[in-house]
C-alpha cells in the first residue's frame, strides 16, 4: 500500500482558554508556544516515513520543524533541486529539508526559526522571537518598528516548555 499523507495546522488554537493549547502559553497569533506549536503527522511508507497503518502507534520526533520547511522537504522527496540562492534565484530561503526527521533521525544544526506576534505586543511584551534549538529569545516591538533589537524574554524550552521562567537576566 502506498499511503501518503501529512496532517497538520498552521497556527495554535484560535481560542484562548485553559485547554485550547494544552499546557502551552498563549494562543494563535502569539510568539509563545501556544501560538504555533501544532501536531504534525506524516505517512509515506514508500519513502521511509512511517508504515501508513492506522493500527500501529507510529513514532515521535522532538526535532524542531516549521511549515516553511515543507518546500525543501517536498523538493527532496521529489528529487527536485532548490533554487540557487547564490545566483540570485528566489524561493525556499527559509526552508530546510526535514525529511531525516520524518524518517526518525534527529535534526542537527538547523538554522533559527523566527516568529512574529500578530497581536503587535498589546498584551504580551514580545513582538518577535527567535528560536535556536531549545532556546527562544523574545524582542520587544522596537525590532520590527525601528530595527533595534531589545531582548525582553529568554526561555529554555527543554526545561520550561510552558515559558513561565524568563531567564533574560
């Protein structure tokens, strides 16, 4: 059987409640984990991604991926070349193939992921965030509005996935 499927979402939950985003802070439109951490399920047995069977438990992988990574991932799956950025071509500038993670390997040395707060920092102090491995650094709105990077929050997501202990000091 040649089952192929990806099931995911583009943002965290729309609703701000105690259960909509599970244990994670905030909701859709936020840089916090509840704003963008979503399930990602993939099956492509012929390509070494799962077995495609609903009666088996599958596997989990803690590698950090983003939906922008699907461009490079699908290109690798199809054997297609990515645009030559060095020669001025456009496309996939922020995409990294995560096919190894879908096949059970841990991604190493991936470039940072960047998030923008669609709530424009009205309720939360951060307007942008950068995630490198398990660290997430938040910047206030001056980064987006004036190009001045003023860090305001730092979280170790391995130890604090709920983003409750700001380590910026």
